[in-house]
């Protein structure tokens, strides 16, 4: 089974803090994704990576950056957290191999910025 | 026009009912169609995957894709309280990394 883990389930930070969210997958997947999920807005893609050290902006990259130094690990960074970044953050991974290139999600990190 | 439309519900049905969940889309390039189930405070989990048009069945779940109408459905037979969750449709173009999600339909199955 694919396993995607996220470093924290719940996180509370203060405005202006630098925040790191970590994601690890154990299936040797090439692609990794960061989403945020908000009521009424659904899942929105922040960034994705299709290879180590490669990254692409998603639909809402402003205020975020990412890092992928190893294939299994993808980090989301909030350089200076703001209250409008309070959200559920979901990491996902997918493989390029085979026909089923669907995304597998982690359990999510619920971030509150005060 | 939004790319993927999904009725948010909430949808409440009695145990044992047949549930029909639907999404419509506008992008004719979508070829891969998925349904995810998300329990409260958890990440989405893949439920069904379909390539192009047709039906796919897995136990009590049936996924249908009608590309000519740009319409996909998920049917749940003999619904159970454990089916209570938010159901997200998702779709993808060939060669693209990105999934486009519906906003999800919240389903409650009442014992």
C-alpha cells in the first residue's frame, strides 16, 4: 500500500512565523503535490514537483515555497505565516509508471495561524 | 464557467438506499476520472478510477463516465453508515500532472 505521511496533524503558529510542513512517501513516486483545502473552495493546488529539485507552481503559490531535495520528501514552507493561511494542508504523491497515475494523499495538517 | 461542477449537498439518505453522486465538466480533454472519499479530518482516499468512457464496478460502488455528455457518476448500492463522508470527483488530461477536483458532496447515511 502507498503510504504518504505528514509531519504534524495539527499545528498552531503565530503571524509572521516561518512554518515548515513535511511530507514523506514510501512508494518511490516521482510526483509530489501540496494542496490546501478550505470550506466552499475545495482542494487547490499550491505547488507540485515531478522530480528531485524540480518544482512547478500550482493555482495558488503566493506566500508559499517548496523544497524537494530527496525523492521521497517534499516540504512546504510558509515564509511569513498570515491568518489567511489557516487551512487544511494535504500532501499527495503519484507515479508515472503504469496506467494508474492517480494521486495518493496523506492525512493532512490542520494549520491555524493566530 | 467552472471546470468541474459538483453539488455540495449535504445529501442525507437512509441506510440501504442507493446513492447517486454526480459531476459535470467542461474540458473535453479530460480522460482520467476518479472518485475520492474523505472522512472528516482525514485525507482523501482513492475509491474508483476510470479511464475514458464506460462503467467500472467494485463491490457496492459503480463509477460511470459519459464523455459525450461530460458527466460522471458514482453509485453506491446498499449504503451503510460507514459510507458517510465527503465524496470528491477528480479528473485529469492525458500527459498532465494535475488533477482538477470538484468541491465535494457531503453524504450522510442514517441508520
